[in-house]
C-alpha cells in the first residue's frame, strides 16, 4: 500500500501542467489589449492591429509558439517586443485555440 501511495504522489508531482485559457485571456488583455481585441467579440482599439480572433484563424496557434518564446517583433515602433515564460505561452496558445474553435 505504501508503494502505491508513493507512486501516486510521484505521478502527481511529475504530471505536466495543463494550460489555462482563462489565464491566457487575462494575459492577452493585460499585455495586448491596448491595441488588439483579445476576446470573442469586438474590434481592436487600434484599427491597424488584427484581432486575436483573426490571428487565431490565420495561423494555427502552435505555429506561434516559437515567436512567443523568442519575442514577437514587428516592423513598426508602436508594438513593444514581448517575451513570455513557457507557462504563459501555453496559456496564450490555449486561449488562441479556443478563439479558433469559436468561429
């Protein structure tokens, strides 16, 4: 019995963390919401900035993983460079995946 509980404890400790779309949505709003519409509805405050719905449907979210890890850089000065932790990237990708599914 002791080995079973030890194995269960070890499995819980080693289990991968799951992405949280709600945290991704909050992070998107916090970091990107000044220019981009980050949710299911609405237009971007900066009309030149694509909505996250458009981004999610234009590119599969997993293709954005590297850009989020290395820092998103654009060709204009208005958008700052962002880098995210691996956990934040997972959360953002989960949020984008949910936006993609809601088409």
